[in-house]
């Protein structure tokens, strides 16, 4: 029987070796699986910002907390097909003050949280139509029936300044100035000159709600004559960087005014080519020293205001409304 002992030993050794080999193979497979497996995903938090522009539209925008302010500007520009060079700044609306987003710091470093609202300030030449979700929009919408208190107007001015990235004290300072930040110049264009410009706009009109385009001084001179142009330049009182023509027609559309804002242009002259009585709504309003001022814009009258003055336009209800603009841009 003794001969059986080495035999059992050999079988035991064989099984022990097989087990060891299988265990090694199993470890190798596990190692390979571990190497190929993706790392444990970090907790991915959706980070959404509410991007708002002057016309009151609000878009949800997915962002990365590690994006810099500059990268965020480019993403917004790409997604909404704005030209990033025309975005002056992003304003992070925090109560009570707004704050510029710095271009070279990440949005995480600037304490933005998911759901926060970002306001896009453009190198706005002449504001876009479309009212909504903006400080004081009810004053524009209900201008004919509602007179706000002086406190409400002062708060509106502060809110608009904050939305545009200024400090509230700058709003208050703009109200203390002795110099009135607007003036009216009647009869700057004759009936013939206005009609020539409206005809020029109508010839280019292809159904747009808001047709606006630039003119060179030479083009304007060819339409209204040199002396009329010089008269306009003299009234304007500073160099003209851009000249725009505009034809707005909002038939059947609601809420088509221009939200309260301050201009990028340091001085803006608007000449009414047709008068307030020729369309319904579309009134230019200034908010100044606790009051809402509606300058009477007879045909050919120019309003000249500077970039400190908060202004807006009531919804345009019947149309068209024609205007000519002179702008002086910040250097
Ligand atoms: Fe404006």
C-alpha cells in the first residue's frame, strides 16, 4: 500500500499547481480589466448660466467652472452667433451690485454658481427691439396709463447701471450733474430730405422687422446735400464715427420696444424721419432725475443724448418708424 502515497502526493501537487496557475491567470485578467476600465467618473455637475441680453431674452448656457471670463465670452459668442469683439463685457448680477466678470480669471474663481445670471453688454450701436424681463419694462409697456414715482425712476436708473456693469453710485452721480444730458434740435431736416431718406430705406426694405444699416458721410451727403450734412454735424457738436439709417416695422408683434439702457456710443443723435404721430407707440423715453421724459419728436427733430442717460422706447404698435443716427464711439 505504501506505493500509493507518492501517487497521492503527485496528484495533490498537480491540483495545487493547477489552482496556483488559475489564480495567477485570474489575477492577470483582473489586472487587465482594471487597466482598461475608465477611471471612476468624478461627480459631473451640470453648470448652467442664464445668459441675458438687452432685448430681455434669457438663454441657458452650459459652462465649465474652469472657463475663464474670456473663454465664456467666446462660447456665448459662438453659441448665439454674436461677434465676440462686439461683446464689451459680461456682468454677473449679484445683489445689490453687479460686477464685471474678469476676462483672465475662471468663473469658479469669480464665485459664479450654477443658475446664476449673466448679462451680456454689447458695443450696442442702436438697441434691439424686444422687451421682456428687464428692470422697468412695465414702465415702457404701460407708459400711457402708468406714472412711476420718483423713487421708482431713481431705482430704475440704478438697476440699469448695475445691469450694464456700473456701480450704483455712478448712477446717482449721473443724476447730480448740472449739465442736462440731452437736448432737442427741431427742424434739422426738411420734408424733402426726410422723404429722400425714407425712400432710400423703403427701396432696401425686404420685409425685415428692423432694417438698419450704416451709411458713409459721402453717401449721406449724396442723399441730403452737403449743407444739410454740415448743419447736422454742427448740431451734433462732435466728430461722427458712424451714421445709421433705420426702419422699424413690427406689425402684429407684441412687446417690440427697446428696453431701458445706456448707450455704448458716448453721444447719440437720433433724427426722427417721420414723427411720433405717424405710428403708434415707439416713443423714445428718457429716465432722468426721478422723471420719465417723453421728448416730442416732430418729423425732422433731433434728440441728442450722452451715454449717461438711461433711455428706452415704448412698444411700437403700428409702423413703420424711420430714424437717422449719428454716433460718437469711445476711443
Ligand atoms: Fe440707445
